[in-house]
């Protein structure tokens, strides 16, 4: 008689950490001055929670700021502070060093930057997430880069877009932030410090 082969999961593969890529895109325009600390704290709490997932993930985080006066109009008022990295101490330091100043918050453009200019893992099992935080209309600059098109593009590339409005929830709804998350298959939340 011949033994019937059985299918068992390889214990080594079950213990393999899942790649988790997180890109934080945070509004640093002047209107965020009194909201920046609370927004950073919320985002860092989320990053830490993702790092505690089980099994322990292979977590990489990237950081963009937008609406900043430290970048030009040609750059979309966007700065890429860090590409995706596993050095969370560096991410934390860069996040805490962000300063406000500027006035034009181009949500569609920063989403495109997060999608196209970060070194996302190609692992099909990976979790890919953008956390977009801001406090102005998601429709600023819509004629150049519509957040609707960008959120759909993220979804097609298996990147989830979560939208965090820094202010009252009702204001975030009026400024179309739930739609950013809905089209990106993510969640909308608001923080009113």
C-alpha cells in the first residue's frame, strides 16, 4: 500500500511576518498649527497599533507632508521626508520635526505622490495603507489632480486609503473627506482636539 499524502501547513511559513507598508501624508499648512500635535499623536498611535499586529508584521513607514510653504507649486507643495523604511525611530523623529507654514493643500496630488513615488512592496500578501490627514477641502486643486481618481487608483493597486480629518467630523464630511476613504476602500475618522 502507498501512503496517502497529506497537506499540512509548513510551520515556518505560518510564522513568516506579513509585510505592512504605511505611508503617512500629513497637511502641514498654516491652518494645521493648533491641530498638528494632536494629529501626529493619533497617527503615531495607529502606527504603533499596526506594529503590534499578530503575527508581528514587517512594518515599513514612509512620510510625506503637503500644503507646506517649504516646497514649490511645481512640487505640489509636497515634501517626501522618508521613503518606506523599517527605521521607526527615524520616522518618529521626522514626524515630530514637521512644522506648519503654507496654504495650498492638494489632496489629489499628495495621494498620487504616495501611490507613485514610494517603494511599495510587491509582495501579494502585503498590507498597503495610506493615512491621509488634513483639515481643508479635499477638492483643493481638483482640476489638476482629483482625489477621486487618485483614491480609485490606490484601490486598484491594493492600497487602502484612510482619511483623518483634523477638526469636527461634520466639517470633514462637508469637505468630502469620507469620499476620499470610501473610494480608497478605507476608513474616515475625525479628530477634534
